[in-house]
C-alpha cells in the first residue's frame, strides 16, 4: 500500500504502528508499484492536519471492522466487485469522526471486537479516507 502520509509523519512514526487499512480496492499504480488499498486517516477540512485512524488496544492484526447496528458477518467482496460497485466512493461522504473522534458511518460507530475505532488524537468532526 502506498500512501500520501510523508508530509504528516516521519518514517519513525510509521514503523510498527498499528493502523486501519482499507483493502480490496482497485489497483492503482502509485510511486512505481501497484497499491491495492489505503491507510485510513482522519483529516480536517483543508487537509492540513491528518491523523491515523486506529483500532482500540487489544484488537487483533487483520481483524475486520464492523459498524454497530449493521450486518457484520458478510464475507468481503473481491477487488473486482468493490471497484465495479465503487463501494468506497459510495460510503466516503458519510465516513467521518464524531465530536469525540470516534469513526462513524452515518450514525453507526466503527468497532472491532475490543471496542471503538478512533482518530489517533481524537480529532473531532473530521473526514475519514
């Protein structure tokens, strides 16, 4: 996965960091190699501040995120379906942080089995992408 995080983080900030990754996206060639996903971050309106979106302590590596109140047991869609249906583009306008920095889609809170997903420094009312 390639990302545009260099202006916001040093290499040492990235090493061994646990982050949320959106996968099964349509391949895009970025900085010389194919990227099939993205690291999720919260950002303010002018994109001058960017924070990682992070799982709660104790979350397992590779664990799927679910949104409270929505069906959580469906298998992931393959990359071809995600691209064809433009899944991320459909949900992106409503993927945000609330006033407490919790990641929400519309009114549904993002979670793992151990709790709520948040912006690293709890950035309120930010877009998530």
